[in-house]
C-alpha cells in the first residue's frame, strides 16, 4: 500500500528505525510507516527536521520528497537516481526516439486527456460541451492545438463560470488545482523513475527550466481526477475555498482512491507505473501504444 504523508500542520522530526520511517510530533504518539510503502513525503511545515540518512533511505526505497514553500505549495522534488536495473540503456533509448513516434505518443496523451475531461463534464454538468468530438479529431502531434481548444470550453463549463481562467499562479479554484497537480506530478515522476526513464527527457513539454518534462507529459490524462475533486469541493465550499487541512485531505484522498480498470480495482500508483512501463516498451521498440485506461 503506497502512502502520501503530508507534514503541514505541526512541527515534526523524521528518522529511520530499522526499515521504518518514524515521525515524532512533540507530545503526540510517534507515527511509523514501512519505508517501502512511503511513496511521497510532503514537507510543508517550517519546523520539520530530518537528516541526510533519512533522505537517502527514502530515495533508496523508491520514495520521493516534495518540499513546499511558505504558501504550502510544492516547489522542489527529490527523486531516486537509480530506480531500474537497465536505466542507462533506457536513457539512451529515450534520446533516440523518432519524431513520428514522439508525435504519435503526444497525440494519444492529448486524446486521452480530452476524453477524460469530457467524462468529468458529463458527470458534473450533465453535458460534455462537445469535448468527445474534439478528442476524436486530435491528429499526430496535435498540430491543430486541440488541447487548448478543449481547455477553452472545459474550464468555464466545469466551474459554471464564463470568466474562469486556468492560471498556474491564479487564485480561487486555481490554488486547489495547483496543489492537486503537484501531488499528481510527484506520483507520475516516481513512476517514470521506477520505469528507468529520465524525467527531464519529455515528449512535448520543453521548458528548459523544467526538470520533470516527461512527468508533465504523462500526467496530462490524469489531471481530470484533480479537476473533478475540486469541482465537487467548490460546489460545497465556494470558488474561494482555502487550501486548508480539509482541502488537502480531499485532494490527497481523490488521488489515493482505487479506480476500476477492466474490472480490477487499482491505485493511481499502479496505473501510472503501468503507463510509464509501456512508454519504456515503446522506446525499446517492443510495442506501439501506451496503456492509458479510462478511469
């Protein structure tokens, strides 16, 4: 069972005892978790103390650490360097991928994302705003920028607000979306490393300052999981709902739930790892398509 540990509400001291992550919180009883079950640790409180051996043991067990800024928004990640026995070979395969294959992979990611957005709108608003039709028209490499066209329909419809704009540094619902996406990004980045792939060698995202471009590519079809959770949450608490303990618990809960995949109940960790593993197989010439289940 993978765990996301969010240390945001009180001072804490982290240590390792045998194969357990130990969390001490003043007079409170200590908490422990097997290192092998810790997927993500979010360091948000300014008085969280940990040592280099703790970071090394977490990374060695395949976990990752996310550091948050003064606004409790993630600003840095620590990922394992060696997560797969053929990592060097897979890095080389990533650099040799042809442009047609790269475009075909991005087409499948965009199509899956828009279809997921359509399903969310259908559930939340009763109508998909024509996104299913947009998804069917996505071409290799998305030269028509169908992703942006879908976005212009999607966000106002999702929040029932014609003025809403998705902004990375915006307020209102954007604050909740940003936090949820940051946790999702950590989950996908972990899966990318576990598959022996380099997270900065992306398919489409190409910001020179982005060290996690491949994770940003692969997380696209999973973003609507966060969108759906935020939409329902804001129905109850308003568009200006704060990113507080309750909101964080809601967002983490949405990402930790189990999803039905062809009759099997699977976690997002499992699904992301499967997607990343199939991408590695495409790089190696062993298959043509990604595993992108409809959640």
